[in-house]
């Protein structure tokens, strides 16, 4: 019973974090803030996928979470590389 | 419900609440902190700890209630904890590149300049480029 409430609370927290990150993607003082907000969105979405897997009781979503973590990391590094060098693969 | 499941339920609930609070703190710090280099700290530390906590909670849940060990969560946690510092370094370098000049940063004290501002630095040492295995 307490697990249901804790799961609801965690869903709420990660969803709230995702909403704040989305606001930061749209309203930001600089482009690096937007990259950072996108990276944090990826982290929060991974947590939401895992929480959904706990709620449904199936482990089918974890491959998706792993792939999402990898693409999120690569996209953040590529975006930073583009800002630093004006090119991604030199 | 057995005693082990009872204990596991409390542990999982505690980890989930801990992770959720840390995720909110990390995302809120991204909005609230005054400088960019300070804002960099909130998501890379707090949010990563929060998601790691949620992943470990999921691992314990599947071990106790479904009766199967799920290694994916540990893999995702390790991957996130390994890549968060790399991401933070890259974003900090991009921020330095956009806002700071060579005079704004303190001297390195090791003979070479900061790599971000040194025009002579190349990504690979030329000696290493010529150091090939004999065919």
C-alpha cells in the first residue's frame, strides 16, 4: 500500500522536474542552458520509463531506457561539440 | 505478505521518495540558481543521484516481488553515473568558449594554457599520430 503512494509521489516529482526542464528549454538566458535542460529531460524521462515498468510489473521497457540514455548522452556531446568547434565530426 | 517483502516495501518506498525529492531539487536548481556555472551543478549531481535511486528501487522491486534479478537498472545507473561528468565537462567548456576569454580564468600553473583557449593545442599529440605499429 505504501509502495503505491511512494510510486505516485515519484511520478509526480519526476513529472514536475520534466515540466521545469521544458520551461527552461523554451526560456533560457543562453544556449548552454538549453543543452543542459535537454540533458536533464533525458534523465527524468529515463526515470519515468523505469517507474512505468515498476507500475506495470514488466521489464520490457528497460531496453528502451538504456537506449534512451545512450542517445541522450551522444546528442548532448554532439551539441556541445557543435558549439565548440562548429562541426561535429572533423 | 512475508517479513522480507514488508521490509523491501519500506526500502523501495524510501528510495523512491528520496529519488523524487532529489530530482525536483535538481530541476528546480536549474531554474533558480543565478549563474550558468552554478546551474550546471544542480542537474548533473542532484538529478543523477535521484534517477540512480529510482533505478535501484526498481531493481529491488523486481528482485523481491517478481523473483527475477534485473541487471538492466544497474547498467543504466552505471552508464548515467559515468556519462554525467563528461556531459558536465562538455557543457562547461562550451560555456567557457561562449562567455569567457583567456584573461578571465586564473593561470593553470603547469606551463601550458587552458586547452579551451590555447590556439596551438590539437586534439592528438603529433607524436602519437606517427606512433604506428610496424606493418
